[in-house]
């Protein structure tokens, strides 16, 4: 793939829109790298130069970031990126055999692309989905519990131009579209349908910082997910009310005085104070320490007594007046 000599005005406008989201231009480096990867299919030298120029960075600084994160590619990618997790959890469940089968079928190794430019294969250290091991991703979408046979069938579908449904979410759109989304610009223009530049950011602002809803599209497979480690609020409330009783207060009164926000997790009465046990006289631990000792020293009578009013000795009593 030859490197571009210039970028379109539309792409430059998107770059400016990304930079404008941040108070400091250099903060836009990660999304801007995704944008140039969307434009070129990988991070080219021209893309590095664009980022450096737009953000006031050196090319070395941009290249250092682009080579640090594995989602930025310095070599041309195929239309789809097939990643096979070969880390421990997947490896012990047969990921090595899955990777070897795909490598032999496609005739490529790690970070290599098929001659027709259809697929790039890589092995990944971890894809963050150990419970679905062995995991294969296509354009970062999960296909769980793979076998050599199922992974080969998955690749056959991709080579045939199909978009197989992942374990959850939308079918793969291709790596360029993924890069456009990762830049924070939503879906790119596809078949005349304009992508809404900045939609995700604008929606979040409109929702007072809330994330926009998950997007759906043709072929989306919705998988119901049972919540795990759910908070047992009733059990916590009962435990908290018992703690209030043990503190000598009425849980109902505490909840009423604290308001609705405390009804889920009442703790202790608002006027509750810890019990202080007096120490025996002569106990060293009961003597004032630090600043308290200095303050008591300031109130001491020169003859060894103390002024009960805390004002020090009266100088008239010593003939000074």
C-alpha cells in the first residue's frame, strides 16, 4: 500500500474537530492516530507527520506512542484483523491449535496479511475474556469458545465476504470502520450514509456526561447477561439497621432524619459519639503530648501551680506590680 501524499479536506476537518475537544492539543494524540489509521489502513509516516504538525509534537514523540500500543499498526492491515489469544487461559484450552490451524489455512504468520489483502492474522497476549477461552476476535469483536474447526469456519465466512455474528454485538465492519469509531467519531460514511462526526461526544454532553446508548445495526445479536456479584441491598440495609440498634438509636428515626439517600445504607445516628474511657491517674498514655503539652506549659504558674482560669499566674501576687 503506497503512502498518501495528502489528506482530504474532510479528514482534516475531522482532525481539527478531535483536537478541539481537548484543552491541550497533545491530549488528542490517541484518537488522532486512530483517525489516520482509518484513512490509510495503518499508521504511515505521513500520518505520523500529520499528528505531529497538528499537536505540536515531534515525529519521534508520535512514533513512540504509535509503536507502544498494539492497536496501532505500522504495517498495512487486511480488510479484517483476526486475533487469536494465546495467553495462559486460552492456551491451556487449545488456543495454540486454533492459531496453528488458521496460520496453515491462510499461509501467513503473526502480523502477516494474506496476498489478496483480505485478512491479517495475529496472536494476542490477552483479549480480556478468559471466561470464553479460547477466544478469537475479528476487528476486536469476540468469538468465544473456539475450536480449530469453528475458527476455520469463521475465517471461511470472512473470505467469502460474509459478516458472521460475534458472541455479542454487531457483525464486524472492517478495521477501517473500527478505527473511525475508536477515534470517537462514530460510524464512518458507508454506502452514502453519512457518519455523524462527534456524535458520541455531543450525546455524552447532552446527557450530562452519560455515555451514549449501545448502537445496533443489521445482524446485531442481543445476548441477555445475568448480573454477577450483584449488591444485596436488603441484606446490607438489615445489617446497617442492626448496627444502629446496637448504637442505641431507633433505625426508623435515623432513616427519617437522614433522608432518602440514607435509606439504602443507614449507618449510625447523626448525634452519635464514641465512648471515651478515662485512663487511671499516672498512666503515661494519658499525659498530654506534643502541642497539648506545650499549651499546658504556657498556663503553668512560675511557682509550680496553675491558674484555674487558664490565664497564667497573676504578676501582682508576686510583687511585680
